[in-house]
C-alpha cells in the first residue's frame, strides 16, 4: 500500500458548491475510485487549499489512473469539479492536483 497526499486551491466563490458536490458524490464515481484500488480517500479544506489523502492498494498505479481517466462518467465529474479548483503553479507538468512528498508517517 502507498499513501498519496495532494494539494490544490479551491476558488473562494466555489467552495460551497465544491462541498455540496462532495456531500453527494456520484455513485459511479465512488465505484470507479474503489475499482482503481484507492482506499481511505479524504479531502480536507483549510484557508483556500484542498488537501487530498488516499491509500493505493493496487499493483499498477499508472494503469489504474489511466482507467479512471478514461471513464466517461469520471470525466464528466471532473468537468463539474474543475471549475471550482485552481491548481498550484508549482505542480509538475501533467498534474492537476500537485502531488506532495511524504516526510513522516507512523502506524
């Protein structure tokens, strides 16, 4: 299992909309997240930033992320969510959510 932490900004005028969307995540999107071997997924908000955390339990992260990205319902979900978000300028090329370096963990 590998832990992932990612961050981006939420547009202040879109925060309430973003919260409402995630209070009622589309069932097919939640199913795809599970099918792509993601567990213990959370998104937190603080001072205009969204922090996501999840655990990946699969064997091929790139293939699972490609499967998710190819799913038409997930693509529609992203189209609804992305206008609420503002990616960090310091993210790597190809990232929307900026992946964070894990510097400490204790079980």
